[in-house]
């Protein structure tokens, strides 16, 4: 084979092709090599490949400016075959390859990869990564170049469509891209439930670029992600080369590591050629450098055997065109490449072969990746921890704190609600974030804020009564509902709250920062007053003195109803104006404040048989008329202190919403409660 320049001179010749195979003719007369090289589904002999031409000649001899290869001849037994090299056609706004964003690789997992996955899964939900999307143009005339780039942050676990759309917007908002007529386009279908992009007609969502002012062979959206920044996600470049023009785009995958080398994990790489898909995976070990990793990956693509030891890369799907070039891998026949890194010490770039990563100027913006306070709400005198991470910063300060490390945490003890603002400053600009630490003063309660939980009226409290306490800083910001202890009783400590009556802890039904509901201990029976305090996270409130009476009944109502009692009709349905009770039927009323019971009440015990009944007498009036009582006692399954009264609606009562009053031990329930009568 001979390679002939435009001036007719021979730049390289020989019977060994650029891949080291002996050039031969098979029995059908097809040109082949001893290596069995294939391209586009057919045997191929390589005239030039990865910087070398026939017989190891350096490609520079065949690529002289103004005198490049124009003709290839092959001589065999006196017969001569001649063909012309057209080179990659140059055009304005050439076709674009595409960039995709995939998930974690499947397939076998090494022990080191498994450990890395577990470590990644244990990270906080806000963990993040980033990559540079680089708009490039591959040109057969030697002018392959980067047009512009943009930094794209993402959160681990974020869907790929959102990341692709963010990549599009990052390029389209970049002044350098606009100056070079570069426009990014997202094409494809978003996942179920996602919003369709304006320029998304169908197919998997991928990033393409358009550049009407750029002349070349193919537009190439490349990428770079530094060590530890890939977020265990896979990056995919597809549509390499322009088959209709018989052109290929030789692609370079450049590996990089932290200063100390790889951190341990693995790399998976898939090459898509006209033969199909070939996927190889290798483990990485601590301290490996990029050249060692690239050599191992290339070796995995060239493991001999038919069909070979790797079921994901059988010999009939493997173009065997991947070669190592120092810290890089060169792919000649690829129509697509997928790279997945599971080593936090390894990063990579995918770019046209003739465009080294070091030749591209990447400007990384300063970012505050996270800034949180834990806890966000504290009691006065307690402390919170501020934790932050930044990227590309040289100096970091926090208001009310001062200069701090680029990443770290610090304890603060604000006396009042305080906004902390972090400012990260770097050579490319600055970034801010803020967090609010709310400060709740010591718990504070007052007699006027302690009411019957059913009637919301104040006054004397009684044993077993559910009371609601209103105050400040008396519980957690988010309300916590009733819980049972191991013995089946309602707990006396809930959300960090305890309420004490003469030192006796009360069962807590609900706890929240401004409202807490408890059951008055039955031990108060026979007393005339009690000292009540509230404790939250170990801090005691002021003490208040409350009068105690034998009974203090109140009826529960339906919130927002204007007085409609929380009443059940005889058939178990909820009583209302739209569902009134029949005259003569039985309705169930619910309340609290009935006082001591027989058998005596047990603090926090859900009611079970035998059901306790009030020691005091109980009567009911409905519409001003005495009502027959069929049952008065504990409400089954509800916490001790909730009373149920089943009463028959008098036959002579008026229709409509009529008043209902319960009297226990001579004390009546609140006015304004009604029952709907048909």
C-alpha cells in the first residue's frame, strides 16, 4: 500500500498497516489484514491511525500543510487499485453529535466499586457534582477547536432530563457561545410527569449544538468532569461521524486523577460501532495514574478469543479500534461512547482526538454547594451548627462569624433569630447563600392560655380533663401526635415536652411550639389547686397556679362549624345539618372534664372494658328538654379523660340545629353547642 501526497510524492508505503497487521488479500479478493480489523461491518486495512501511518511512519509526513494525502494505491500480484482521499467535507453549521446523561452502570461490581457505591449512598441528599459542557467543532483542515464552554452543576439522583436542559441553558446563556453563533438544543421526550421542552420533538433527551457561523466537518458537544464530580453517573456521546459522507470523528477520552492518583473503584466504557455495542469494565486501585488506567482499559478491549471472555463485548461486536495514548484512549470507529466512573479520584473528558483538554480554557464559577444549620430552631442559650461546602473559592466569610475555611462547620449561639450569610470569593467571581437560625426563648405559659381542650374555655381544671396549653417555645416547630409507651399508656414525654402538675407528669396528646394538649393527672382528685410547669428540652417554664374542681365539662365540636357538636347519629354517621338525627333516636356526645371515675382513672390508659364511669352525676338537655341517657362513661379505645354520653333525642324537641348541654356534678358544658335534628 502507498499513500501519495497532492504533489505526487509518496509519504508512506509498506505491507504493514497502521495497526501493525500484515496487509493481505483473502480468498474472495477482499483487502484484509492479519489483525482482522473491521470498520463499518467490513474488513479494513488502516493507512493511518492514531498518529502513525504505514510501517510506523509518523502521520506528520502525510499531513503537510498544503500537501496532504490525496491518493491511496494498493498493489497485489501486478494488479493496482487506486482510490482518492476526499478528506472530511467542510460546511457551515455541520451536523452535530449528541451528549447524553445516563445512570449508574450495570453489570459485575468489584468489591472496591461496591464500597464506593455504599459510601455514595450514605452521603447527604444534597450531595452534588458538576461537569463542563464544551461546544467544539471537528474540522478535517486542521482547525478543530473549542468554541465555548459552560459549567453545569447537578444534584446526585437528579433526573437526566433536568441536567440536559440545564446544560442547554448554560450554553445558551454564555456570551462566548452567542458570539460564535453556538446554540444548544435539547431533543427528546422527557420522563413521565416532566415538562416538555420547546425544542424537544421526541426520543431520549440529548444535547445537540448548532452553529450557523462555523465551518467544519462535525459539531461535537464534548464534556469534562473532574475527579469526584461525575456523581457516579454515565456520560454518553452519540452520533460520531457522518456515515452518509463516509466520514469518521476520531475521539479522545482523556483520564485524570487527583494528585495522589485514583482512590479505588472502577470504570465502565461502552463503544458503539457499526458492529454493535462493546462494554468493558475494569477496577481501579489506590494511587493508579491516568496512563495506567488508560492502558488497562485499552487492554480490556483487546482481550483475545472468539467470542471472548466478556459477554458484554463479544468478538463480533468489538471493533478493536480502542488504543491507549498516554493518559488517553483513542476511538477511531466509534459512533458512540459511554463512560461511567465509580472512583472519586478519577475524572475524564470526551473530545475530538486532535483537541487536547489542556488546550481548552475552562472558567469555573464560584459556587456555594451547600449551607445549612442544624438544628434550624433552637432554644435561647442552645447552639446550632453551620455546615458549608464551596467550589472554586479562595476566600469564604460568614456574617456574624468572620473568615472561615473553604469547607467546614462551626457552632453558633445566637441570642435571637439570626440570618447567617456566607460569601464565597474566587478568581471568577463570588457567590452567596444564607440560612436562618430561629431562636425560641425559654418556654412561657400563662393561666389565661390554659383551656379545656373541648370547649376552649378557661377556669378550674379537673382530674382527667384534656387541657390545651397556649404559649411560646413550648414544643417542637412541627407538631407531634400522641404516642404509646411500651406498657401501652400514652407517653408523658413527647417531642421533648413534659408537663408537670405538682411534679406529676401528664400524658401528652399533642405537642407543638405554641400549642400543647395534655391530660390532667387523676392524682389531682380532691385538691383545690395545683402548680403547673412545662418543660421543653430540659428547660422549665415559669410556674402557674391553677384552681382544681371535681368536674369541668366541655363538649367537643367540629372545627369551623360554628358550634356543631362532634356527635354521632345512631347509625354511626356524623351528625350535621345535612345529616340530622331522627327524633327519638340515640346520639353519642363526646367531651372531657368529667372528673374522677369508677374504677379510678389511670393516667394515659386507652379505655377498655370494664369502662370507667364518672363518679359525679350526669344529665343532658337537648333543645332545652331533658334527654334520656343510655350510657355515660369512657369513650372506648380513646385516652382516659375523654367521656362519651349516649342520649335519646326527646320526641318533642324542635327540628333544626338545637342546643345541647351536658351537666356533670352540677357544672354545665359550654354554651353554643348544637345537634342537628330532623
